[in-house]
């Protein structure tokens, strides 16, 4: 899952929202450098990733990609699933997407010590409404291009959008079947 899904699943308290994002920017063992609430949210982020990576429906979705793109299919699928979540937000959330994303951006702006690269991208994330923009399929191309700049073999993402167009409906169905199960899993982790 990508940023939007982790934020949606990881709890709505400010520390939970922060930890839901930190999970992509903080690696290794957690040794008390963050509050217990943030560290719990980072651990939840990691649990969500493990659940997602081992789920048969995700395996099925990944197998839809051509062998030439299979190496980075997980990245493409994460971004596409965020598109599906944003596109169908009202099916999975009680508040409008705009209200949710605005709240996330306020929480990020209020945190003076964001870790590493998150501190660099958070202002752009808010200014360009990265989270809300996922609902537009065309944005996926921009997102994937940005990701490819950080890869050692970016050409393998080169035709990902063409493949996503062909796989749009089957992957959307995979998301519709998988995401409610992921919501149940995440909620169970949040409930003491």
C-alpha cells in the first residue's frame, strides 16, 4: 500500500497519522527515537505491508503484470491501489477525501521534526495535494515517473502506464476484493 492507504488504515490521531507515513521513511529497529504512539503506528505500517505482501489476492494482482515489469510490479500496484482508494473513497471512509487529506497536511505542517526525506517532501505533498490527486488516473504516470528517478533501472517502469490501462478493470476488482480484508486486519491491530 502507498501513502493514502497507510494513512487511512493507521488510525486518525495525529501521532497515528505521522507514524503511518513514517513507516516509509524510517528503517530498522525502533529504539525510542519517537513517541510510543508514533512507534506503534510505524509497527502497524510494517504489519500492513507484511499482510499485503503475503495476501493471495495481491499475489494474483501481481501475476497480471508482464514478466518484464514484474520486478517493479509491487511499486506499481501500491500506487494503483492508492488510486483505487481515492477514486472510491466514499465506499471505504466516513468523511470526504478533501477533509481527510487537509487534516493530514495540517498534522504534517504542525510537526517540526519530520524524519529524513519526509521533511523534504511534506511541503510539496500538501501544496500539490498528492493524496487527493491520486483519484485521477493520469496522475499515476507522474507518480511513477517520480519513483523511477530513484531506481537503478528506471526503464522497467517505462511502459507501466500502458500496462495499467490494459489491466485497469481486473486490478480494480482485485482492489475491491482485497481492501475490505485489509481494513479488517488493520482495525484488529488498532483495537486493544
